[in-house]
């Protein structure tokens, strides 16, 4: 299993000690399966917010060169340093002196020439891979034949965006450091080699980064945060449209941390999530943008009851972050909160996922019978299939889309807009990375979703989100 290849891409929850076998029967990934046989790894670039370096080191041969992208120890700090034999750590610049390096990805280069790209929701900490559920997407990329051609005019395909991410994360300096010192024969000689030396033609997902800092002008704004999400949706043809013919989109946002929400930011995000122009949003009057009703967004976060009933109980809640003082604000969107429950069992999730579906107009003649629905769900549970994200060449109409990655559903992760339609400004606090892909039917929705659907809406007055204040020992900082 550890050397199984995934040329079309694969999305799976991680295996945890407390949900084996999973109640939903879905296949899982262990970290050893994600990495593959360590004797075959020639080079790796790995990124994590929180990293147990010695724990991670054991999954590689001591001779294997590794670049670790990590959280800066001090705000405003950047640089490269050797931390172990054959290991170099690099940290990106947090120019606003706040925020975090939150990306969780891997580029694994093998002796055979194959490359594996991994986008994850898990930090490189043992507890997160043992005790909590996360989600991993990966795809194997073959080397490009010398005679093949890559169209370099495509500025926002997967490898181009990945190269932009690596440059933003200070990986170029770390790579130069390794090449000049002890590893002149790395399979990657420059960041631009990533797009030219491997064949990315079978990758169908869209890469969605957030790059910390202030981005001005549409060319830069569209490369980061929720405007990048909007651009990817438009490229995929997944738009709600506008006016009377617009489809209504319902978004379910699962995360391990909540944010400071306003109606303006939620509607700003929702506008991009519809695939509609962020320029049109900025052209709306500021007063109208600030006073819109809450959009159809469901914020999934574990209630106090769910955390207490989880396998590990209240101590497991330390992986979650929701501040009680935010919840108690008068204008906080409590009515948008829903309980978060894993489809795998009574484990808590560190997964970050959004499921967005177009609201279907039901009629007395369109609803399936309850017996047919039950039979279909039983068949899915008893005959689980791995989630393969690929294009079979047929014409299909998406019913929505899914996002998986490091972004929690917060303004810090997705950014916020200011300025004007002709001159936009996007501010991102965090570095984040995830993938977006279309969903074509309800069966795909259920296979992808890591949480029970439909989620249970909070009963206001009875339900509250779990917060670190529930425990006197405080918050450990896993996000």
C-alpha cells in the first residue's frame, strides 16, 4: 500500500487510532502512505505551521535532503538555517508583523523521477496524525519527456501557482543554499524547473493560495485569498450568475478555528464563492455592503457537547480555537453555527473543508422516495470507493464545488478587500494553501464530505461552540 500510485489524484481522511474502522467505510491515509517508502525519496520540500522536527525526521532517511518551511519564531523575521544534517529550514516574511505561516503541503521527489504533490490539513505533529482527523489530497506527477512542450503562457495553472507559492515562502533561497553546499545534484535545480520538468497535464484541481501581505491591483489581487477562489471558479465555469436567473449557493464551512465575522466580510466572501466579480462587489456602495443580511453560509464548529462526547473528551478540544468573547458579541452570527461531527466516528476534526452546492428547487414530482434514498445510502456505505478527482472527458454540469486545505473560514485566512473597483487592495494576514474542484452529483458530495450532512443547527440558548476557555490549562496553539 505504501508504494501505491495515484496518477489521477486522491482525496482521503487520515487514519486515527479512535476510528478504525471508520463508520463510513472510507479508505484513509497514514503519513507513511502519504510519503511512500523513505528509501526511495531523493528530496522533499515540506511545509507546516506547527512541526515536531524530531518526530518528522524519523520518516526520512538521514541522507535525504529536506527543506522545511516553518512558522517564523518572531514576526517580521525571514531567513534560512541548517537545523539537522541535510535539513534546511526556511521561514517566509510576515511583513505585517502578525499572522502565521499556516500552509501544509509536501513536494516529494523520488529516485525514479516521479514527483508527488500533497496538500493537507494536518500539521507535522504526531498527535494530529494519531488522535485527530484530517484530510489529505495527493497526486503523482510523472517526469516530462524531453521532447514534450509546456505552454508557458498559462500563468495560473497548477505548477505556475505552486511556483509562485514557493517563491513567496522563501524556498528559492533554501534551494540555492542546498545546491551550493552539499547537494548539487538535487532533482529540482530551480523553482521554475517544477513546471518544465514534470508533466502536470492530469492535474484537474485548482490551487488556492493566500499570500500574507497587502496586494494592490487586479493582477496581484487575483492570485491570493478569496479573489483567487473566485478566479478559479470562473475558470471552471462554476458561477451562480446574477439577477433573477442566479442560482442560490449554500456553503458549509468546516474548520478548527473561527474568526471575527461581520456581515460585510461574510457577504464579500460569499460574492467570491459564487464565482462573481469581486470588482462588481467593490463597486457597490459601502453603506449597502455594510448592512446586508447574513448570506446562506453554515459555519461548522464542534459544540461543547460534541467535544465532551468525543473519544478523548475535553482535552481533545485543545486542537480547536473559538474565542468566547467573540461568540458573545451582539452582532456575532450565532444563527449561522452548526455542529461539526465526523462521518468516521466520535473523533474531533482538524480538517478544513468547504462544501458548496447550488440550492435545488424541489417539487412534489422531483423528490426521491425515502426507501430509494435509504437504499442508495446503504449501498454507498457498504461499497465505499476512493475519491478520485479526474476528468473523463464527458460533458457534466457541476452541482457545486469543494475546497480542502489549510484555510480555516476566517478573514485572516481568506483576506479582505478595500479600495475601489478599478484599484482594489487585498490584505491577507496568513499564508494558506488548498485545492478546489467541482462536484457533479450528490454521491460525490457525500464521498468528499468529512462531516455529517446535513449538519445539526445550533439550538441557541442550549448550544455553544467549544472554546479554549472551557479548560483552565489554556490553548496549545494547534490551528
